[in-house]
């Protein structure tokens, strides 16, 4: 199994992900057109998934059933299994 990885964000800071860990939701601008994120995806080290707008709206009103659906943005990075 792989160890933790650093995922650099477009705004400068990075997110440290342990194997099988999901990041908090991130704004699109942090991962779209980010060459380093694209490289990690191509290497199969992370996955980036789209979070539905309905989940983001539910999280804003505390209607989300669990932390998995909390949203501060639209993208989520997770190490590939």
C-alpha cells in the first residue's frame, strides 16, 4: 500500500492525503487545469470526482445525511485504491 501524498492546489497550499482518504470538497479552480493534479491522476495516484450541486446545497443547509456529502466546492480528491 502507498503512503501519504501531497496534492498541490492551484492557489498555493497542498492537501495531504493518506491512502483511501477523501479530501474536503474543493472549489473547481483548485484542481481544474492544474498540471500537478493532472499528473497525479494520470499516474493513478488520485481520483477527482464531481460533487453534485444538490449535495452542495444540502450541506449548506445542514440537510446532508453524513460528512461524505459536505461541500465547500465541487471537486474532491482521493487516492486511488
